[in-house]
C-alpha cells in the first residue's frame, strides 16, 4: 500500500486526502497498456447452433455426399430406364408395322402367302381365310387359317385332342408329324399326316398357336402325290405366320 509523502501514514489507493495530516494525495495515472483480447480457444468446440468470433473464418472440411450411388444418380437412372422402355416399345411397334407389302395382314394375324396364290376370305368355306395355289391331279393345294377362343386349352391340350379326334374324323388317318415348334418367336405345335377324302389321298401339316386366349390353326393341304413338289413352299409359308 502507498504512504503519505508528508506524514508517512499508510493509505488506500483511491483516497483524495491523508486521514492524518489532510495532505492531498497523488492520483494514479491511467494505464496506456491495452488489455489483451482473448481469441478462440482451439481446444474448445463452439456451442451447438452458434459459433464464437473467429470460427466462421476457419476452414471447414467438405461435407461427405450422402446416400449411395443409386440415390445420388436417381434422375440419370430414371432417364435411362425411360429411354430403354421407349426403345423397346418402338422396336415392337415397328416390327408389327413394318411387315413387307406381300404379307397378308388382317383378322389378328399375318402371313406371307406364296406369290400368285388366290386369297378367299369370304368365309363361305368355313375357315377364316383360304390361300389357293396351283391345281395338280384335280386337287388344289391350299393353306387355311382358323381362329377361335382357346377356352383355356394349352398347346399340349390341343395336340392331345388332335391325336384323339383325327383318326375318327379322317378316313385312314396316319400320323406323321407331332412335335413342338417355335415360329417367329412364338411357341407352336406341328401336327400332320395323311388321310383319305373321297378319291384323294391327302397330306396335311397343321400349325397350332395360342396367344392372348385365342387359338390359331394354320393348315397346309395337298394331294399326297404332289406334296413333295409343294412341301418347301408350304413349310416356308407356315414359318411366316404370326399373331398380331
């Protein structure tokens, strides 16, 4: 503690006069040293939801992307899926619309008949449509197409029914062909043989297909003696058949 310069009495700082002799006491001069400003403590984390002075200017680590690759790229994935779907639909549409001009396209199916054959779709002969070719030995080679509700029957069911009924429907029927066959990407069944009709011994090959609840029956028939001549033409024609 300081002392009075006149009487030597001790006094407390801040007093104006000596308590003993009444001498005016000297007043302390103000300090010119500026207090040191405390900076942010690097070891203390800022309070949640706020940051002390200095934190905003400090560099921050980049925020890691959230979610997996699929989540981050969802718009691109969606666009790619839509593009692929459009391409597939367009391809299917073009495959149906771009059939060559020599195809017969009607009644829910398409088929390329042999060049020069006559088409009868009057229905007077029963089947949906007839394609008539040349006549040999009094018989005209032909292909006919019939369609009807399948009634839930499968290709296997239809083939089994043919095996049971053909021997009863056709005189002297002899089974020659009985096997599954894919035609234009569709499952089918080939069933065929020979039989007698009036004065003719005939050879027939039948293609069965079922699609969307409809059974299609495509039958090629010729005189047995002329069959070797027309077989390649009839076979190639049946292989162009497709439901539409």
